[in-house]
C-alpha cells in the first residue's frame, strides 16, 4: 500500500514538474494516519519514518470527523535566513484546524507552498554553500496567534540541502495548535565532510511530516499472578535451567578422575599378583626389548 | 597422598568458580568496612546549647543549617545522637527546658518539639498555628511557672503561645493582629510575671506589648513613632532597654520601656567615633549593658550607662565575634570575645559590667585554612581549684566546629563536608623514592604470618583471638590507605568542593582528609561580599606516564548569587592542595563547557558562556586558541531556560565585537529552539550523558544471533516536562489534569528524536542517561505508585551491517563519519515498571572500559543506596521469554522492580540527607568506586558483574603456596617410590 502511495507521489511530482516550473512549486503535506488515530486509539504505533513521501490522502474517516467537528482554515508563514541575516518570508503553510467536541484543537491537512529563490537569494545561498554556513528557518510557536511566545528556529548546514534540486524535509512537532519544534534538514543523509555541490535546479522539493506525541505504554499489571501462587517469590529471578552436565561438571570431572585412577590401580593389582605368580608373562613381554638390549 | 594433594587445588578452583556463579551481590558480615567507609557530619552549627546537668556525660546540643539536631560529646566531639529534620523543616531555635529536654522550634515557627537529652527520643510535638507569617522566636524562661508547669514562650506566625514544658500543651495564646507588626524580641524579665513583646509596625513605629505571663492577658500596649524609621535589627542591653539603628544606619536609638513607658534617646554614631565611614549595622548579641555595631572598617563596642548614655569601650579593625552572655554567679554575666590577629585568634572572657578586666585571656594558633570565626558559644565549668573555667565552641568560616579549652583546641569537626556541592576524582602519585608514604612495609615474616592466620581461618582452625586478629588485620590493611597509585586504581583522591568554599581531598581507602584548602577567591573580601563556589572540573590530567606533573582541578566561583556577577577561576594542584593560580574574570559565568580537546600540557580546553551569550575560551594561550580554531565550526551547545520553557541550541559565530579586543572571546548565535507551550508543559528535569563515559561497543547481540546498533551520541538530551498544574506536590491534581512528557533531543540540530506522553503521571522526575538508554522515575497517579521507565534508542542506519561478507569486503558503513545533520534513522523501545520507593538521586555505575554490565544506583527515601541491575530495566523483557532470550539473560517481565534487601550498597548504614551519588571507574574493569554524599559521606567499591578479573582480597596465597609445595613433595615422593619399585622389578 505504502509503495503504491510512494510511486503515486513520484509520478505526481514528475508529472507536475514542467507544469510548475515557472512560479512556485506546491508540494504537500503529508498527513499521517496517526494524527487522526491519536484521539481514539489507546496505543498509537510508531510513525513510520520512511512514509514521509506520501501523497495527499483523503480518507473516509476524516470526512466523518469533519462532519462532527468544526473546521477552519489557517495559514502561517515560514521565514528563512541565510547565515546571520534577518529572516524573510520563504513560504506558507496552510492547514485546517479541527476543533473537537471535547474542546481540543488539532491541525490537519497541512499544505506547504514554497516560494522559489529570487536571484538575490540564490546568490546568498551560493555564498552559504561556499562558506559551509547555516541556512535557518523559523515558524511561529502558535499557529493561531503567530508568532506565539517565540519563534521556533531550526538550522541546517546549507551544503546538506542540494541534490538534484534542493531537497528539504520538515518534521513539525505539534501540541494542539502549538508548534513545539521543527526538525529541518535534508530528507536523506548528509555525509561528512560536506562537499561543495551546487544544485542543478533552483527549486525546492519539500516533504512535511506532522508529529504529535505518542502515548506511553502502560506498565503491565499482573495482579492475578501475584495473588495466584507465587507468594511473593515472584520477584526472585529464577536462574535459567541448565543441563545436568552444565550444572555438575565440576563434580563429574574429579569423579571421573577418581574412577579412572581407581580402575588403573585395580588393573595394576591383579597385574602385580600375576607377575608375582607367573614371571614370564605380559609384564615381561612388555619390557622385553629394553631388557634384551641391556643384556646384549 | 598424591591423589589428595592433587585434589586440594582442584577443589579450591571448583569452589572459587562455584561461588562466583551464585547470584549474591551482598557483603558478608565480616566484609563490612573492608572497602567501604562512612562518615557522619552535622553541618554548619547555627545554635548551640550546653547541657549542664550534673549527671551523665557533658554534652552540647547543636542545631545546624542542614536541619540537624545533634548531641555532641564535649570531651571528644563525637555524636551521641542526631536527628535530621526534613529540608522544609528549618530549625528556628533551640533551647533546654527543665534541664533534661531539648526544645526545638522549626518549620517557620509552626512545629515545637521536645527531645530527651540522654537518648534523643522525641518526648512531644505540638503544632502551633497563627494568623500570618512572621519571624519566630523561642524563649524558655528558667523560672516562669503556671500551676507548677514550666512554660515555653513561642512567638510564631503572628501569635504568642505559652506551651507547657511537660507535655507540649498550649496553655494560652494571644494574637497580634496588627497587620504590619513585626516582633523583634520576646522578653521575660527574671522574677516577674510579665512578658514583653517588642517590635516594629509600619516602618517608623516602635510597639511594646506587656502581657501577663499567667493567662496571656494584654496589660499594656504602647507605641511610639520615630520619624526617620528603623533598621529591623535590635540589640537587647537590659531587660527593659533595647538599642536600634535608624533607617540610615547613622543614629543609634536607645529605647527604654520601663514601666510600660517608651522613651527614645538618640545618639549619632559620629558623636561616638570620629570617622564612622558608612552606615553601621548592629551585631546580634545579648550581653547586658554592651552592644556592638559594625561599620565597613571597624567593629565598635558600646556600653550603655544609665539613662541612654553611651560610651565607646573598644574600637577594633580586627574581625571580632561575640558570644551571648552566660550567667556565672548572682548578678554576674560572662561573655566571650574572639578576635583574629594574624595566624592566631585571641579569646577573651569578660564580665559584662567590667570591660577592661578579663576572666580569661588566651591566644590559640589557628589554621589559616579555616577562615574567620563566625560564631562563638561559651560554657563554664568548675576547675579543680574551685574557680571558674570556661570553654568555648567556635564555628569557623569553613563550617568546622572546634572546642577551645585551656588555650588549646580540644577537638575539631570538619562539618563543611556535610554540604558538598561538587565532586571529582583524581589519581595519586606513582610510587617512587620519597613519594611512598605508607608507614608499614610488610616484611616476609609478617606477610607469611598474616597468610597463615588467614589459612587457619579458611580451614576453620582459628581460635576466637585469631579471628579477631584476622578481622583487625583486614580492616587496618595499610595497603588501602597508602598515598600512592595502586595497580587496580582503587586508591584515588576524591576532591570535593563544599558550600563554604573549601576544597577537601579525601582518600578513597579510609576516607581521611589528605589536604584541605580554603580558596582565596571564596574568602569574603571587600571586592566580593558573598562568594559562591559553583563547580569543580578536571583541569589537567597528565598522562599516566608523566611522573613529574601533578593533576589539577578548576574551581569556578562567582561573587554573588546572580549569574552576571564576575566569576573567579582557581586552579588547585590535587596532590598538594596548593592553589596554583587564580583568575578574576570580568565576565560572569552561566555555563561551563569542558571541550573534548587538550593542549600539549594536557590542559583541557573550557568554554565559559557568560550572561551576554559570549563564549570565552580558557586557558588563554595561543596553543589553545589554535586547537580551538581548528574545531571552531564543530562546537555546539544548548541552554535550557526552564523558567519560560525554552531550550535553545547555539554555535559560535565570530570574534567578539566589543571595544576591547579579546581574541579569546567569541560571539554566539542561536541555531535552533524548542518552545514548550507554557499552558501545557513545564520543564522539570534535563539529563545528559556523563562526558567521560566509555562505551565498549555499539553493537548489541540479541537472542537469535541478530545485532542491534545502539544510537550512541554524546549530544542527546533527555527532557521531562509536566503539566504546569501538576508541578506541585504529589496528589495535588487529578490524573486527568496531569501528564508527563519525555523527550530525547539532539542538541546539535534540535531534532526531537523521541517524544512520549505518560498520562496521569506527575513529577518529581529523577533520571539517568547512559550509553543509549535513559531511565526515569516519576509518580503514576492512576496506579498510586511510583514508576520507572526506560527508553532505549537504536540506530537503524547501521542495521544492515549484518552480513559477514559485507564486513569482510569492507562494504559496510561502520567506519564512515556520522553527521547529525543527516536525517536520523532511529527506533526506540521503552517499558515501564512499578517501583516501591520514592527516590532522591539516581546514578549508574561506570567502569574503565564499559564492558562490565551496568547497575543503577538508587538513592532511596530512607537515605540508602540500592543497586539495581540494568537487566531489570530492559525494554525487551516479555512475560514469556523464548529459550534463546532466556539464555541471553532476559528476565521474564514483572510489573514491579524487585528490591532485594541484600543489594543495598550501603548495607546497614544510612547516608543521612542523601543528595548525590558519584561513580568513578577504577582501573580494574570489573570495579567501580561509588561515593554517596549528603550530610553523611559513604564510599564503597562495587563490582556489578563480580570481580571476574581479579582474585578476591581474602584469597589465601598461603594455601596456594602450601598446595604447590605439597604437590612438588608428592611428585618427588612418588618419583622415588616408582624408582624403587622399578629397581625391585629389575632385580627380580
């Protein structure tokens, strides 16, 4: 399913590329299921880190919710700065605010439209690439009343962004309508040492992920078991069961030695008796060569 | 014979091996004190009262700034008994009632307790409420009785209470409702039934209440206004006269309220002394007829003669401290006066009405390292010739407590060690000629004798005397307290910084103080009125082959409580305790970042961030600057503003652009920020990994021969936030209103790697971060229990390096450098467990190479340290582990963590007021050194996976030797026997 989505997204992007080449390129959003699942589901699963490239999805569930709860549209802007310069507008996020019946508000259907670099900005960015400096972005910390308490800043070394074009990846951590943090960077790896590489195309392809908090799994409770039969000894760790040999080898080896010793002694006894009675027997034969040699 | 002697070592080996398999972590009774030591302290003494009961031993009862009430032996300074009140139960006053009870007033005057002097048991406790918060005063009159009941008078929370000394029952109380009335003194003139409460209302009104001591009836209320206002401090010069200063500190006011009439007498200080130099302050004392004021340059003693006339008796520019008055005979009161003069202190005991005559005059040589005398308490005794003798208890600037008698220091206690603020460990010098300080060098005979005794003990042949000899020999082993480096790295110096600003070096072998040094920069001086020691860092750690260089530590302190006060750096040699250098900085210090770079003399580079967000590099050498420039773009740090819930990341920008060129100063810039919504989250804990932690391997082999790669980054920060409502006490909110969010944040890029919400959870949060895991402790409101959670973080980007062929052909990415600007591919695993105790501190064991498995060291509410195996906090635990998992050592999941009584590291001891646990790796991989500090100190060695790399201390070398000898003899004998037999055979 995911692969189909990804393929669809790629096809979509490829298809849209020539179309949008003149102005800005509207790239989307991504709407992970978890944003919707959170409210009801007791145990949301981990967000799949690789599923970020998904195309806009419209699901029946969302429709249903929007029928119940009020829905309003908002926009907030993304600002950027080159090195230590001042921030200037770089794009706009638009989203819908969903107000739940219990009063909570969540952000959904995030879309992002990125302004393309002006020629001046291109020059600045080139300077950044040459000096291996930081490209910085910022978002308001509250999307309803920007900028909220403070701006959320994030930076990346400019050399991490260029690939074919300029690839960027946003992970926006939300708490209701508050933006907690934004993780900004390249969608893949940024190898070190960073080499100077100019982008072929001066257009951004942006990937956006919204993330809400996961709920911690609850501590397991085994009341029945404790009441059951372990009578308090349940906490004691049972050492793993080992085989007979593993347990008693230190006794078995000396025992074996004793036995072999005893057997050899027992063997010697009859031998001695035998040698005493019959002088020209096995013992003699064994020593045969040496005594023969000596006698020679 | 041959078989037996062959058997002995074998059995021995088997025995050794078997004993190492049994999962017993605890000590045996006779091992207590072998590797651990425990020291008891009380803290800086606030108040002392002497118990002068004829029966029983002489003792002094003290209350301290660590909220300890203790009874000390006057002859030796040992503790008879001691009680540590909670940190919010600050002691306001102590006194002795009926000669056999200690009365303490604490918790802002709301708890009054009585303790039995001989054994320290609490006799009664009563709670005193009142209408408003106020100063609390305790008065135990000697002869005030209401119906044969001795009375304690307490002024607290705006109400005057008379409490029975026998059972703590409140006999009467009287409210002082006047809004702005602040009581300064409660006086009960001896022999009368009146109580005077005097104080100030508004800023310029003096008020006096006269109260009937029998029933609390208000007899008289007088007030008088003085237009220029008062300074709040008063000094009582007689039972009906007090002295105060006006609000400018330049006019002395003698206020007498004889017969309920208030009268003022004004005396400008300039009339008494020519050059008062600035405003004065009254020194608190209660000597009849005499009081002391202190100006910038002088301490002036003034006598009150008759009707408000004042006369200067002495003016001195030495540091002077005065004790309270002590009645010695009818109408005579003595007091002690201590003055500093160079390296000596002069002690004088005078009678209150005769300044010039001394009852006693002594000079005592005083260690400069103790600083000034802060407090003096006087006590008298009858000498053998029936004359009065005096002893004084003095509290020094370094918080030590000394008893002086007959011109000598009878005993001293280093109570500064009760308030340690930072600890670091340092090695000891290598043993060379002239360095060895060990007193007893064993000769062969002693060595053999010792081992023969041990052998006897092992074979259970030892008599009780022998057993005692063995035990004392083990405890006194001179090996462990030598002043040189040992092969296993067990002997170290613990360098500790106390709140008083004194550095101590403690020997890990027996806990003795090797040296102590009162930092010059932490002495109160004209330029720096309230110096505070902040932190201790290892400044220079010479390579262990460098024999001639001594390691040194960096002490960071600053003048005053706010962060922009100028900082002072001091460098102290850890072998000798000498202060090598001291730098007074022009800037403040908010953050100190030890950088992972050292210069050619092994000095560590440190970056100091000041309050204007400038970074300053130390040491200020060109070499350090060169190293720093090389790594300039790779230095990142973060700051936590927990008051407004923002975490910011920073990097360096360029040289400072100030008017003064300073090439070691750098501007900084913000790289990222995380803003927690103020209405839903409040930061309560942030934890990072220890900088010097060693991780042995990144790979972790799991059950089915699979490998997981730990995400090991030095730049991870654990942050815990709670709902602002839920940041109060446990139980103050409902589970629905309270939550706890745990974050793992990368401090270079500000990425949130993991974020998880615990609903219905509440702080306080205690956490420890090590390798790739973090363990945190909090309260679960739904389950009404404490809980501990573990988060482990694994690196997925290296997960496909499992193919052996890839490794062989070098097609793996294990050696490629990691950039945190790449998108991280991590997964986290977490699990929660219930835990019975609330926690004061958590630490984790650390070993030299990080191979040994880890234990969590949990400081419990009972002031003990519990060792808990990390295996119990493994998110891979499941209810029914598979066979493979069991073999790997995964413990079946239980809902709560076990507390095994034998795993208390502190065994039977308590580290009262536990505040911190520090672990230091020994050189021997299996062993870690643990130091727990609070009011008490405790040190021990731990081997989380048993001492797999060394023989135990009580290993009997003699037995081994004997066995070898016996074996050789047996070989010899059997060889001879077989020779003989062969010969016989041949002769046949």
